[in-house]
C-alpha cells in the first residue's frame, strides 16, 4: 500500500497521501494541525480516500525517512520544495 498499483489508487497509497501532506505543510504545521486539515478536506470531498490515524503517522515516518520533512521546535517543516 506504499505505492499505487492497478488495485490501489494513488490517493489510497501512502505515497499519494504523503504528497497531499507535503502540500499542506505550512510554517506552523504540527501533527494535530495536519490531521485536522486532512479531516476537514475529507469531509468537504477535497480528498477522496479515507486514511486512519495509523496510516497518517506511517506516512509522516515515511516522509521523514526519505528526508522530505523533519521536526523542528515541536513542528513539522518541509525539507524539499
């Protein structure tokens, strides 16, 4: 489920979810802020695939492990543009 295939849509994969999260990171992003943004976008049909909090955390770990995000002063910052 990390990458899409013929049975998993991009938005359902952790890679697609990670792309969504990267777009949502601002200068004051926290885990709570990003989760709430996702919940809001999901309820307004701005993001089509439902993920649970575990997938959200796994996606953050994945993004951190590839150097796309890091933690600074209790917040999450994007390392790539």
